[in-house]
C-alpha cells in the first residue's frame, strides 16, 4: 500500500484480510476471468473464444504482466535501471493489459488478422503512452493538480522517463507514441475509429 | 513448509525465492494452464475446449480449490471442526482437482453429457477416498511404513475422519466411496474402464 492510499484511508485487500486471503483472492479472480469468458460469451464462434483464451493467458503469465512485475521487483532499489528495462516493465505491467483488452475485442468482433494486429499495436502504444505521461505529470504538476502526491517518483528514487531522458525528450516520445497509435487506425472506418483516436489524444493531453 | 519437507531438505518456492516471486509464480501457472489448453489442444472441436475452460475456471476459483483453501485457513486452530466442514475442505481442495481432470478428459474425448457426469462423480468419490485413506494411514501406520511422519495429524490437532468418527466408521466410509466410484463405471466398456476400477481400488488399498 503506498502512502497516497494510506492518506486517503483506502485499505488494500492484504491489509484488511491478511496476505493468505489476498493471494487466494488473486488466484480466484484469474480463474474467474477465464470462467466468465467461457460462460458469458454469446454470439461468437467458439474458435474465436479459444483464441482469446490464448491471448489472455499469455498477457497475464510468465511472458506478460507477471514478467513485468518480476522485473519491477528485481530492479526495485537498483540505481542503474536503463531505458530498456523501464520500457520492459511498462510494456508488460501496463501496456499488455491494454493490448490484450483491445485484441480480445478485435477477435470477438470478427476482425481479420491484420485488423487484430493493428489494434494490438494501437493499444500497446497507448498503454505505454499512459505510463510516459504518468512520469511527466509526476515531475511537472503540483500535488493539488494531480490529486495525488507530486514528485513522488523523485523522492522514492524511482526510475522514470524524465529522469533518464529529460522532460523534452520524454514529451517527444509521448508524441511519437500517440502518432504511432493513431496511424494504426487509418484503414478503419473513421467514424468507428473516432473514439480510439480521442482516447489516444486524451492520454497524451491529460493533466492529471 | 511442513516438517517432513524440512527434514528431507526439500525447500518450497517461497523459501528459496521469497513470497512475492512465489505468489507471482502461482499466478503465472494458473494463466499458463489456460493458455496451454488453448494452444496445444488438437483434434477437438472448439466448443468442447470452451466447455473445459468453464470447468477448469470453476474448479480453481472461488467455488473450487480457493474456497477449500479459504475454509481450511479459517478453521486452522479451531477445535470444533465438524464432518461437514472437513468434507467441504477435502471436496474442494483435493476431490475437485481429480474431478475436473476426469471431466475435462471426458469432454475432450467426446463423452455424452451423461458420461461426463458419471466421470465427475467417479473422480469426486475417488478424490475424497484418497483423503479419507490419508487420515486412516496417518492414524494406523508407522512413519517408516508411510515414508513420512505418522501420527502427525494427531500431534498437530488436525481434524481427521478417524478423530471425528473412529477408525471403523472411517473404513466404512472409504469402502462406500470406493463402491460409489466404481458404480459410475458400470455402463462403460469394461475393458476401457478397467484402469479406472484399478485406480479406485488402489486408492482404497494403498499402504502408504
């Protein structure tokens, strides 16, 4: 539980119910995600459902969010975290969850392989963009503007994009990710793609 | 880690790699199970694969193994664990894993709904039988015969079938479960069902 949660009186599962129950709740929720997809998906051919199980399993497991969290744990407290490692953590812990959500939607919606891969890259770029912006906002905004403690990354010695590359270069990376995300949408019906364009822009321009 | 593991120098994941990595390994393995089924199942129609996802999710999650483990945690140290609670723990922690394995096999093998349900009850009875026998052996055999510490359940105050019902009644329950398991097999081709008959008898008659 970080200090912001503590200050707001927000307790986390393991504080309220203990570590064992928290771990078991996590296990149960992973299983429930798969069970729910199997039971509640209607109007989709079963081969597409099987395909999203493969995507979801990969996104969670040892090549996905777990890999990102393990890397994060191993590097916590380390003073020489490089750009490659920072990106690895963000891509696996955050971007992959955006990615698999978009990919599952594309698969269930009947997308072609090409469309599915475009949605994958769109969401990966937007997910990573979200993290880069988080780092930029932490370094540039006041706590009041953010609604949470500003400058926390600097205080805790956390590696961030501004720390590794400076603010200007971090901004450039954010803008490049936004462009790359939107490029993936160019072959879709503009009306249908509009919410996704707006989302990528919102993530780039958010102020807190 | 229990004392038998310690004595044999067998270390568990959380001792070697720490709690966080052990928890993450558990998460990754649950995801891998689903991913592997999605990727590696061949020659089976996708609708049957979706059905086993539903079964597996339910067996692991908050109505399955996790429920059994939570009940076990909540009752640890309690002096008034009754038969109903003991059976709940064994059915959910152990028998359900046998059950879902058998059910998934029956589904993948193209079994009818009736055949699948018979396999379910066969495996549930055999799984519970395994636990009843565990309790009986702990109370009746020497450590040398068992290959692990005998009488451990009594020493640790653990609730067991012999403790609740006595040895004779526990034996009767074991024999009844063995019969119920085998009854489920009566409509299958005897030659194909023979290994399952042997398994139920082996679990009843095992000496360690």
